C-alpha cells in the first residue's frame, strides 16, 4: 500500500494562503459595512442637519438667556511677616510661651487671615451689615413689599444658606506659593457690586485682624501686670517688663497700620468683561452634541427597522 507523502513546505504555503484569503474577506466585509454606514448617513443627511441645527439653536438660546457673571479681583501681599521683622521677642520667647504671649508681632499670618475671611462668623457679619440676603436670593425676595415671597420662615433663606452660596460660587481665593501674593476675587452678575464687595472684604478683614491683635496684646499686658504684682524676684520682674514692652509695640504697630493683615497691591475695579457664560463655547458644544444625537438616532432607527424586518421574515417562514 502506497502512502502519500506530504511536503511541509506545501502545507505552510496552503496555511498562508488560507490566512490571506480570510484576511481579504474580512477587509472586504469591513469596507462593505463602512460603505453601508456612509450610505445610511448620506441618505439621512437632511435629518442629521435638521437635528444638529435645532440643538445648536437651543444652545444659543440658552447661552443668551444665562445671566452674565463678572469677576472683580484684588491683589494682596501679606504684611504679617513684615511686621514681625526686627520686633520678635528674642530671648524672652521661652518665658513668653509660658505666660501665653505670642512670639511675634504679626497679624497671625496669611493662612490665619484667609481662614478668618472664609469663616461663618466673619462672613455672617458681612452679610448682615450689607443686607446681602435679598441680593443673594433675589428670586425669593419681593422688592416691592420688601419681604420674602414665602411667608414660611423655615423655608426662607438663612445666613447658613447665604454662607454656602457665597463661598461656593461667589468668593474665591488663590495663593502664589512662590511670591506669597494672594488674589481675592468675587464673581457676581452686577460688576459694580462685585468690585465693591471684594474691596470691602479686604478692609473688613484688615480691621478684624487688627482689632483682634490689639485685644490679644491688651489681655497679655493685663496678665503680665498681674504676674509682676505677684512675684518678688527682681529678674523675673525685669523679664515681665520686657514682655510688656513687646506687647505694647504690638498695639502701637496695629494702631498705625490700617492694612494690618494684607497690603493692597492692586485694588479691584469694576470689571468690563464677563467671565461667563462663554456663549461661543456653549454654541459649539450644542452643535457637537446635536450631531452625535442625530447620528445615534439614525443608527437606532435603522436598527429598529432591520429588527422588524427580521421578525417579519421569521414569522413568515414559520
């Protein structure tokens, strides 16, 4: 019985030919699918143009109806470190810490001042003194009657609501790590109010930190005087007098420096250009979104149509 001898080279060639044939078949099917997709889109081009145009128009209308927002900025430089140069407690620092006296004459640093600025107590006083609740919640305020539209006091805006709204979308701060400069900004629909608020906040913050430093130094002096009366050690009295002198310098410094925590480098002016909404960007995004929606609708409708045809054929074959 003669056995058929196969050549390995022939088997390898046949395998390569099979792979090439399968690849060519797959490429042809992909080309057919792409052409079918293009034909589908082209045949529905007017529908796609209509949906895209409608979405663009809606985006433009929305962009035009949005309230314009203006941002007023003020550039600040921390002054607390400048005030402490050459006026530290030096060798008295150890004793000062024991009696509860701070070791520098500054206003507590930029970090502390910014924390005070964003505190509920500080901003709450600002809201009350400036009567900002009717402005922040204008849609709920009856200007003619000078009262809230909703008479239920539990649902009326509170200082808590004002704090949340103001810190989330109105007030913003940024600190340059290299220079230490601080940018304080207020964004609002009224550019004049935005500039006035941000400048007023800086004045109030400096005054708050200045008053706090004076009160703290005064309490320290009062405490040190009590310690002088209670001690009979001459060296201790001399050290306490030195601490009193340093605390007195704090008070003198605070009284003569109005810009206690921050020095205004560039005050805020009434902004002329709005920061949002970006109407051109909204229109472009609306057009792109409309195009995607139109293409998706065309493919989805074609999928439903083919599904109905296949179902009808299956029912007819049965």
